[in-house]
């Protein structure tokens, strides 16, 4: 019988897969790439706020956006 993976096991597996070490262009040191969610608030003409959410990858040492 096949083993059923839990969500936590799947997430851990994906985290290990994306845990690549790269050289940060600013510090010239080896660092990891991490996934973060950026939330930007935008004020509408009516005065209410909307939130623009986007996922991006950044260098762990400087938190600057990672460009492939």
C-alpha cells in the first residue's frame, strides 16, 4: 500500500528542493534564496485601501530581489 504524504511532508520536500545556495552580488558571499510574500497597500480614489500581494524570491543576507 502506498504511503500518503501529509501537507507538512510535501512542504518540507519543496523547501529542501528550493534551498539552493547562490552567491549574493552585493555581499559576494554564499547565501540562500528564500520565498517571501510582499504586501503593498494601494489607496483607491474613494479613500479605501486595497492590498496587492505577490510572492517573490529574495537573498536571505540582504533581502534584495533575486533575479535568475
